[in-house]
């Protein structure tokens, strides 16, 4: 019943933009913090951003602060990740996950989507 589904991943050129969506079903998304994670080929999972239940935004690392934006639309039960000025190193599988609150511990996220692939290439 509880499910998160990501969409919006695509092949995009450097400098381009994408908007990823994380849609929740089976539960009310506004009661949860939603984090975005990414995993590049051969690399470990990295937390990128999180939006709290009070709409605070948490950024993990400085590289995305001026390029990525996280937002919530409770009416649509959806969290978005707007990615601008994409770089080659942004290439990864992006996943959203739900937790009681934003956390640096991956174990605190109890619900995970399957991921959507973002590939930045010429």
C-alpha cells in the first residue's frame, strides 16, 4: 500500500535542466520528510537534499545548493527536485525516500522508490 514512485529522469546535455517527481501513494506525504538520494555507477549512495515536514530544506554538500531545488505539493502528494545547470558528475540513479524527519542516516528512511536515471552527456 505504501509506495513512492519517481519519474522525470532522462538523458540531458550539460547545462540542461530536469525536474524529478516523487509521488506518494498509500500515505499522506505531508506527514513525512522526503529525501532525495543519488547513486552514480560504481559509487555509494549519496544524500543530496531533504525537505522536512515543516518545509525546511536540507542540503548535503555545497555543489548543488545553487543548482538544485526541492519543493513539496501536498495537494498532489508529490515532492519535486528541480535540477538546473546539470553537470557530468550529476549522472546517477536518483531515488526518493520517506522518513519521520530529515536525517543523515539512511536507516531512518523507511520507504523508498525504485529510482529514476539521470544521465548528463553530450
